[in-house]
């Protein structure tokens, strides 16, 4: 478990469910603003995630119309970055900074409309696959350099992968380590490069690096866009101390970093835009100030005075300031879908009757809950677990929640009565905070009207996932949030629904054990045609929804605010925050 985009929702979604902290960020003047929020944004931003060609992988990135170089941008944040060492970057907010410091073998070229193309970033293309996905080769571009002017080479790339095995790297992604060794207990096979040994499963020759995986991974080139797998130059590797000031090969470098107070990014003069198809890098400098509460940041940006005209919120606008921001700074708000889906798990171990699960879902007061948590700013009504930002998404609405988002207790009661289950006891667990205390009342009223005997149990938010993560938890219904680590279905369905993930501290929170689901996950994972695989993941979304494994809630949104002197402030669809490398300072 670590802090990826998906686990960002796991780790901090506790607060999000109660305060709409996890509502989305995107380009200004969102197409979904002011509409019903049923599924306008979801439909507008359904992702295709095209796999690019070698031509797509060439720099420079397309210019932003009207953009100018120069100027200084301020970022107002409550907390410092927990990690900037690329091998320790897995948390969404860290990735927003890492993307301008650390380039990866592959990455995502984001279009003006938010669509994405997987391209070669350090590599000349998106890789060559052999053996059904067990062997992958990448060739590095010419002209990519570190901040001291030295070339990024295959040894640097290999060192980045190998140091991810070191014992002090405890926060980064672990997918590739397991695939390179054939074991999730990968450190038993290899302990890192610091004793002079290399991984046998990684080969280098000239400018080409080849990975030999223990299992077929046809979507391996997507995985390598994660910053956990960025290169690190061995001669600058200070191990644990590398975290606060890593060496850059991106368009910016760290000039100064005072922990929990400030960080300044300035241009890396050795970054060549002609090698980079992704980043524009217009401002000369980014100044981060840490320790600013979200309410204070919102107040400053709404006022739009002095230097704050050049500032942007690094956290979402808190619910307490949303009405004021909409009234006074509407033209400087930017909002859209995040990569996360909010839902409520139904414990399959305890709620074994599909008719009981159906009745819970039909009765569930999604509209009332959403209204308490921020209304339209909370998100679009969800129909499954797969986000519209994941390739292959289809809206399928198995349970008719779009037609009746407020719930239908009468229809639910009819289902219970026919099944002979009137009076069934259900235990609803909720996070013990003011907003969720109100949500609890709405849920209790809906389920009681449907004929359930409802018992509600409050859980402290700090122990939320410890409690619901137990196999023998005593709850029937509980909230959860999830987002894919890369925009294909594997990192949604494998962790959430594969049977072997049902364990203490596992990620199969609904405790689903279904042989057909396991087989479908395996088949989609091994499909080498990514278009066909996307169709298979979409079918899986419908399959697990039909099983009543969860109650769809919302495709979550984020709401951000920026100063009047900034333009083209857009969302990074992978990290749910603002793209530093696309915005510019107005003349």
C-alpha cells in the first residue's frame, strides 16, 4: 500500500467524503459548470487514451495559443511535499511537482480538450513488446540531459529501477519490482544496486534498455509513466537524503527547499524542449509556500490582491468557501472530473443475498448524500467503479441510478418483500465528523423506508481504513474511493475485485470472491490488443456492478482557484491537480 493516485483516495479520501476535498481540477470555464451534474462532465471527458507513435513522441510540445514565457507563479499549499525522490513518489500531489523535475520512459501528452496520448518521454516511442508482453525494449532519445548538462543514459534509467528495491524506498509503486523478480516479496531476490549488483532481468545495450518480466504485461508501457520509475543518476544518489532535492532532468530544478516552509523551482537550462513532447514550461519560476490553510488560501485568491494575482490554489477550494468563490471569482474557478470514483462498499461476506444488495442499492439516497457533500461540486453521478478518465469507460447504469438518483425506497421495499427479507438488519459504518453525521441520517431514513433494520456505527476517521480493511469487520456498508494508477482497467479491477485481495489490509474491500470475475481480470490483463482490453475492462465494470459489490456514488470533481494574472490553468487528468507546465503568466 502506498500513495498512488488511487491510494491518494484511500489515504485521504476519509476527509474527502465529508467535505468535498476531493472534488476535481481541470481547465477554466468547465463545460459542466452550472449543469445538473448528472453525467455531463463524465460524458465530456470520457477518455480514449490513444497510444502514440514515434512521431507523436517527438518534441517540442504543441504551443499554447497566446502563451508567453516568463514571470513567477506562486502556489499556496497547506503541506510540504512528502516526497520528491522519484522512487518514493506515488502520492498524487507529489507527482504534480515531480513531472517537471523527473522525466520517465513514457508519459502522457495532454490535449487542450483533456484527451491523452501515451508517448515516449525519455524514450523514442512507447516501447517494443515481445513474448506477449513479457519482454519490453525502449531506446532513449538523444539530447536529454541532467541539470549539470550530462546526458541521461540507460545506466541512469536502470539505476532508477534498481534503487526502487532498496530498503529505504518504502513509499513508491511496487508493480514493476514484482514483475522483474516474479515475487511480491521482491527484496528477497534483490536488495538494490548499492552492493554493485545489477538485476539480471534488466539488460542495457547502447541506448536501449530491455525488461524481462516474469509475467506478461501488455500495458507495461503505461506503468512506466509512473514517477516511481524515473531515472536517478548514481553519482548524485544520496540515498535517503535525495528526497528533498533530487537531481532534475525536466524543465525545472529545485533552487531551494526549506522543509515545511517553502520551495523554489527555476528553469533547468539544460532541458531541451525539442526532446519533450509533453511539457511547455512557460513561467521562469514557481514559488511554493507551505503552511497556508485551505480557507486562508481561498480567501486570498478570491480577494485577488497584489502578488496573489499570480497565485494558484494547490488544494481544492473548501466547501465553506465555494459559494463565495462562485459569486466573486467565477471566471477564475476551474473545475472538472478528477480521476477518482466515490462509492459505498457492500460487504459480500455478510450481505450474501443479491436481492438484499439490490434493495440497498435501489434505496440508496445518492442525491441527498451528494447535496450534503457539496452538491454538483462533489461530482457527477456514477454508474460503476471505472472512471470516465480510464480508457474504455462506458456508462451502463445497471441499477437505474441516473433515472432516480434520490433513491427509490418503495421499489427497494418491494424487492425485499418478494425475497422474504423485510426487517433485514444492516450495519452502516460512517466516519465520525459533522457532515457524515448528517449523511447518516439521510441513509438511515432511506433504508428504514425500504424495510431494513438499520444500525449505524461511527468510526474515527484516523482509523477508518484500519477498521474496514479487516476481513472480519462487522459492517455491511461503508464508504470508499478509488482511482487507477494508470488509465487502463488493471489497477482498478485487480486490486478491488480479485479474490486473492480479500485479506486483512487487502484492497478488495467488498470481499468479492467470484471465479468468473477472476477469470475476466486475467483475460483482460493478458490481452495484447489494448483496444480489445479496454472493451473487456468496460464489460468487467458492468459485471461487478451487477453483482452488487458496491453502490455507485459519484465520479469525483475538484474545484480550484487562481489569480487573475494567470492563464491556461489546466488539470492534469492523471494527478487531479494543476499542470505547472501548461499555465502561463499574462503580459
